[in-house]
C-alpha cells in the first residue's frame, strides 16, 4: 500500500496528544510512545501483493517493554 499526503507531529506536552491518549487508551500512554503522528491522506494506492512473503506470528516481542523500563518516564520524555 502506498499512502500520499501530509502529517503533523504531536509531542508529549500537547493537549491534542493527551486527548488522543485518553480517547484511545484510557489515559495510559503505551510503552515507548514518544509522539503521535496525525496524517491526512490525499491518495491511497494498493498493490497486487504478489511479492509479499508469508510470515507466521510467533508472539509479541519484549524489547519495547525492556527499553521502556530501563529509560523510565523521565528518560523517555
């Protein structure tokens, strides 16, 4: 899929960031979140997918949780 358009970034201290986190995550910021990108698409194109390999889902990785725990809230901000 190809997406064309423009985006804006919302950081931790913006009111819009806090509003979206509250709306979609109940006020708890997910591990590793540093900003939210708001995208406005002008054009969406699809492709045939013939060249896309098949993958098996094995489970979630713990790397982001480990990274988040080592940094702590102050380190992430």
